[in-house]
C-alpha cells in the first residue's frame, strides 16, 4: 500500500483503495491511503460492514472523504432496480459514514444491441436504457446535497468500538484469512444493533490507532479531531499490554470503558503470549473487578448494554416511541450541528426525536428542494431539544442546529390552513408512442391492466386537466401528487410555469410549490416509460 501511495503523491493524484478482505489488511491500513473506500454486499446497517470499516478509518486518520462502491448488488435483474432502490440503498451508505458514492454502473451497450441493451452482471443499469432515466437528475441532486452536507465539519460519534484484531488472527484457516470477515463474526449479532437503537453513533478503532494516535483528554479518547467518551471492548480475549494500559488511563480519567461478554485475559503473540499474559490478567482484574474498578463489565449486550449507556451518558438522539429502523449521522462544524436522519423501513414513522443539544435553533434543510424550514420545538429538556419527526417509508431529512437568525426570505411561510385533497383518480387519457393511439380511462390504472395494451413496450403519456381551487394557491403551500406506493412516475409536465415542480420520485409522488393566485392550473402529461 505504501509504495502505491508514494507513487500517487509523486504523480499529483489521490490513491483510492478498498482495504479489507484478502489480503488480510487491518483497519488502520486504510489510514495509509487518501481515499478509503468501502462497499455493501448486503443490507446490514445493524451489523459489521466494509463501509463502516472505511469511514471509521477516515475519521481516525483525518480523511474528509470516504467513498463506497454503491448499488453493486442492488437488484436482479439489473433493469428492475427502481429510483426507490437507489435512494434507499444510498441512505444506508450515508448512515454508515459514507459521503461519496461511486455508482455501479453504466454498462457499455452498442447501438446494434438494441433495447434494453447490454448489462453488467453485478450492477444496476444506471444509463439511458433504463425506463426511469428521466428522473436521474432528481436522484442525483438529492445524493449531491446529502453528500455535501455530510462533508461539513467533523464526525461527532460518541463511541469507539475496539476491533479484536489479534483474536481475528487466531481464527484464520486455510483459504479463510481475512481480518474483516473474522471480526464480523467476533463482534456478534447484537452489539451494533444495541448501540444504534440506543441512540449512539460509533466508529471502529484498532490497536494501531489507539497507540499511535490516541490521547486521553478530559475523560475522552482523542484521536485526531474525534473525541470518544465511550470505548467498548466486544468480547475481547487477546489485547496488547500497551493498548490495555492506555485504556486503563482513559477509564481513570473519567472515560466510560465497557467490556462485554468477557474481559481481556491473554496477550497476543507467540513470545508475548507467554511473558505478558500475566500482566494482561492483572490489569483486567484491576480495571474491571471490584467496587472501585474504573471500568464496567456487561455480560449480556442484548439486555444490559443499552441501559448502562443511557444511565451514564445521555444518547445523542432518542426516539419516542422507539424506532430501531430509523438511523442518524451527526456532523459538527464551527457554526452548526448537522443530523442526517433516515427511515430504512417500508413503513412510515412518526416519532418525537430528542437531540442532545440546547440553546440552538433547529431547521429542516430539505435535500430534495434545497429549502430551509423552521423546525417546531415540542420540548426543551435539560441539555436537549425535542422535535416532531415525520418520515415516510424510506424517507430522510436533514436537521441543522445553529445560533443564526433566519432571514425572512430563507424561511418558508406556513400556509393559513390545509385545504382538502382533490381526487385525481378519474378521467385520464393515455397516449401510446409518438404516433400511437390514445385511450380514455374512467379510472387511473396501469396500461398493463388492459388486455389490448398489456404487452406494450415503449413510452406512454398519461394526461389530465385539473382545475385547482383558490384554497390550494397559498404562499408556502406544497401540493403533492400522490399516485400510490410503488407507481413509477418518472416525469411530470405542467402547463402553468408559475408552478415549480419538485420531485420525490421514489414514492411515485410529485409536488409543486404555488407562487401565483391564478387558477385554474392545468397539470399536463405524465410520460412513463416501461420496458
């Protein structure tokens, strides 16, 4: 790794690498490159993943950008991947600390290959052959805004989860020699889930980072710009003496050191294992046993860890009622505290969210539209702020706390009242192709529901004229077109240019912001391409 990094610097370029798996690199190996990169082989937000491995290394070694190989195994076959799939998968990468997406992929396809063209076996087809291609600008703009926000300031994670690298070495077998996969098994299925559900952000950390970069400062383990008031040792058996000594100092300085399942009892290495194991056991007894022990031991991570953490350190984010499928990322800049919050489930979530911040003004920064809205504060507990958090299935939001005063132009005005919805389910016209026939639909439905057009492949346009009443033309009011969950609606055209269209394409819903008192407004063609 080092020679390649040196070559890259000599040639004025950055070295990006995926440093996990085979050969058996350790976590700190990723600190040797400019751009650590991860990937997700499966949706495991609450388990070990190479994306968290890469972002942790970036946080420890001061790398501002962490990329990920994204959408590689999104959906099979490739052309079944939808905008919802793209957005939902990207959100999980964001929740694991990623702030640059490297999309897989754009398969080459010559003209003679026809439609839908060639595809790569291990990727979504993110090219013009995809039926939802017209909404790619909407998706890209959302991803761009979130990526930008997650590069502001520094990560603000409370917990450092120690990776038992020396235990991982001992689990190597012929043909199975990877540190990252061994650690996945050693961490177990409950630790990460309990941390996230309890409201704490975390990074992985290893011996190299602790001993070369770590400093004990005012009850925290400081590593570069990161400060970790909590360090967890998950079922660790082998630990170098130097690491345990530093962590003992951390605990005696007021840091929260927690061992789960067992305490360290062996020194690693063939020679040190014989000469240093006694010292490891003595330090473990001193640190974890007895009434005056500065650290804590948790036998059952599933039932005890969350209670211990919340009793000793207030969670960064707490949700009521609990919603384990809602995740968050917290970044801290010189002027603001930034939270990205995402619902990873297919069910809507409505909760009260309490953030461990006080004396600051919360604002919603909409990653779809770029608008800023004031967040209504429900309560202000000691050193906390509670807001209402409404998330649609796979929905996400950005909440920014700061001390700035908003200009009147920056704040979206609340409408005087919310008018009743308009029923759009009847009276539609569908045109097939540029010169094809048109049919009228008494009720809105997919053309595949009709026998004559069931197997039509190409582009069709749904159109309807809507007379919008004055009650819907209010400053600050957004009108949403809802065609139901899972309905593909890549593009909407409207006749009135005063209605500015926004997009949340992943839900087959569209919205416009009204800025005129004129009526009626005609909502025009809804072209949808299905192949």
